[in-house]
C-alpha cells in the first residue's frame, strides 16, 4: 500500500506533508538563509539589500569590544551556573529518591520555578534583591546585603547566576531522578549485602551508571544558560551600564536598540556556530556512551 | 546502627524541607506583599499582611488589562498547540511510512533546525515579515509558533510512529479506508501518550514565551500575559504593592494547570528531556 505509483506518492505528500513543510520553510528555513545572506550585504536599517560588502559585518562584529565583554561575561555566567545547577540538582535528586516522607511533594516544589516564564521570575527576584535583601541587610547591619546587588556589576552577575540556578535546578533534578530510577535495584541490594557504605554505593555504582543523565543535564544547562535572555531582561536589563548584558541580549540590543542590523546578524550567526559546535560535541559524546554501554 | 540510620534520615528530611522553603520563599514574599499597602511593602517587606485587602489586585487587573491578556494567551497557546499536534503528527506519519531520499532529507533538516537558536533567526525574521506587513496579529503569531514548533514535535512523533506495526493500517486499507481515514482513525489514537507529552512541552513553552510575541505583537490590545506583565512592571515599578499583585496574577493560571496535570507534566518533561 505504501509502494504506490508516483501519482499516489504525490497525493500522500500533499495530504500529510505539504502544509507543515511549507510553514516550516517559511518560518525557519527562509529567515535562516536570508539571515546568512544579510551578513554579507549592507542591510542596515531593517531592509535587505543586494550590495555585497564581503566580510565587513563580521569584521565589525569581532572588532566590537562590547561583543567580547559580553561573551566573556556569558562564559563566566555559564561556568558558574553549570557547576552549581548540576551539583544542586544531583543532590536534590538523591534526597528526593531516598524514600523520605513527602518526597513527591518536594519534587513538585523544586520543579515549580520551571513552570513560570523567565520574565516573571526575574521580576520576583528583582523585588527580593532590591527590597527584601536590602531591608534584611540594613536591619542586621550586614554589609554584603545593605545595598542592592543589582546596582553593582559584579554582584549583579551573581544575582543572575542565583536566579538561573534556582530556575533550572528543579528541571535537571528530574533528569537525575530518571537516571537514578533507571539503575537496577538488585545491584544496590547486592552491594549493601556485601557491606558497601552508602558513599561507596554512590561513587562506585550510582554515579558510574548515570553517565548519560549527567551528559544530558550538563548539555541542557550549557545551552540554556548560554542563551539566557528573559531573566537577564527582567532582573537587570543588562545594567548597571551594560555590565550584565549577556550575549543573547547583546545581539538583541545591537539590532533592535542600536539599529546595527548587519553586524548584529553577523554576531547572531557566530552565536549559531557556537551553539551548533556544542551540539555536535554532545552528539559525539552520547554516541560514544552508547557504544560503551 | 538503626539509631544512626534514623538520625541520618531525619537530617536528610530537615535538609530537604529547608531547601524547599528556600525555593518557595520568593513566591511567598510576593504573595504576602501583594496584600499590603505601598508604604508597608517598602518599610517592612518581611512582615505578614495584617489584612487581606484586594485593592492591589483590583487596580492591577485594570491597569494591566489582565482579563484581555489572559484571553490572548489562552487563544494563542491553545490554537498553536492544537495546530502543531495535528500538523507534526501528519508530517511524521508521512516521513515514516513513505520512505524515500526526500523524506530522510526532510527529517535531517528538521533535526538540524532544532539546533538553531531563535536569536539567530529573529533579525531576518522581523525584517522579512515586518516588510510584508505580517506582524502584529495573534493569528500570525500562531502561524509562527507552528513553524518553530514543528521540528521537535515531528521528531518526537517520528520516533513513536516507527514502533507501530503496519498490520493495523493494512487491515483498514483492505476495508477500503482512505489515507486520511487510516491516519485519523487508526494511527492518531495510538499516539495519545506522545501527544500528551508534546502538548505539555509546547503549552509551557508558548504560554511563557516572551521574545517572539514581543517582536510580533506590537499593539497593546494583542498582548499576551508575559508581555502585559512586562510592560506593567516597567511602568509601575515604584508602586511595588500593585506590581506584586500583578506578578501573583500572572503566576496563578500556570499553577492551576500544574495542580491539575502535575503527574503528566512531570512525566512529560522527563520524557522530553531524555529525547
């Protein structure tokens, strides 16, 4: 029935594939290739022209010191978020799979920030950092909290990291829970009969058997924190003085705030290349893991 | 030994309970402050409200045009998710059952497109559709969500449909059913578990999405909930008590959805992440 004549094949395609593929092409493929084309032309001001200017948009992008500042800042953010999110998520997962009372309730609670949009989460924390912490610091005369973290470039970065970790760790916890639940129970029972301590079981059995959960969670955190935008916008809006402008916001501002469409799109393509490279590494790592297991 | 064990259990429980309080505390703060007066929020943000007046809510609902924004969000989310499910399941069915060089090329293109971050598309996207005059419409927004949502949904359906034996469809074909009847009566009902997963992932994505609607929906009357919260908070940032009420209001719908669907959501997110 599927080995039809050409006319039957065309009819099947028109029935099932034509509309979704057309929409996909119009919404994703066309902007992607037009965007690539834009970077080689003088397409400033939001119009697409045919004046080829070679690589000068890329040159302008790479010569922009703010681009490098933002990239460096994003890398710092990614590094700390990656470590903290995964350590906390893993510990949470261990705790809420230990068979304690109310563990399902706790899981639901830790996951809650994930359900809510980053814009709203950022505003919630803006209030916490600029009002509650400051109030706390002044009442208790604690220097660290007595002025708003959001007014200081270095502390504002940490505010963003805290919010990012809080937002993502519940999600990564679920991935680690899935990993823990996938471990063969008889292995752990045998180990404890042999007198292995719970630390021994953790490092010799659980962690080695959860390599794929770690891989998935690490790459997900990497991608999410590298592309962070919503909480950046609502918590600090890149301030004070563009000092917390992560790379996604930098590209947005370059194009829509400062109208530098050409260099802005060149930066967007650089961003794509970085994300694509990360994804390639991920696929490679996952493939190797599958072969080993 | 058992004493040590139970002590350890107690410590673990207390640790989890403390962390839980820490995670939930920001929400608790905005909830308590949403009932206070503006001065009280500034002078003592940690105190509990002395009375539960709804004044802040009444004025926040009016100023952020809450009901309108809620309606817009509901419409955009429901229409987009339904269309994504219908279109992606059909495309995936086609790609699995009518194998050719073309169909495997399409699948490759869809998987590759999942890597592309939205930021790499948004500048040409706004340029093209802005010049064509196809921005500032909720219906166009649904159309764009369909385009951006097709790759992941098709990929997930594709993996599921591959595992369905052809026998059922053969029987229906022999009985004289058309292609579309076979799909709607035989295949689509079998897809229910994966459809739930995709629906949940897409609802959470579209309901909370900010960047795409902020670029597409330009007029006030089209704003979705994240947009109206954003503009409200920016405008009334000095009036913290109303801003807190606005935040609580914008969180309530998704929490209700969570309470109603918690098991499906947790399972859906777990399945989606491991893919």
